[in-house]
C-alpha cells in the first residue's frame, strides 16, 4: 500500500525540478533587451526596499528637494 504522503512528496519534487529546468532554459534563451529590462526592474525593486528599510522620518525616505536635512519636529 502506498502512503499518500510519499506520493505528494514525489509529485512536489518533480514539480520543483520541472520548474527549475524551465526557468533556467528561459533565462538562457532570453534576448539582451529582456535582460536589460529585468535589470532595471530589479534595481527599482532594490531602491524601493532600501527606502522601506530606512523607515519614515529618515533623510533618505523623505527628500526635501534642497539637499538639506529635514527640519526637526
């Protein structure tokens, strides 16, 4: 008798392997323009995450336009 847990684990592993193979092949077959666009998106996401980590009230998250630090409250 086959336990369903073992079947589920095997199916899950096969799914992950197939997904990884497809993602690797798509990266290898992509053109230079698509790679450049992906880099721009990743850089933007990185900048957004850095601003979120800085938190509210920090000089990097609230630009004042004049280059001076924000006024004390």
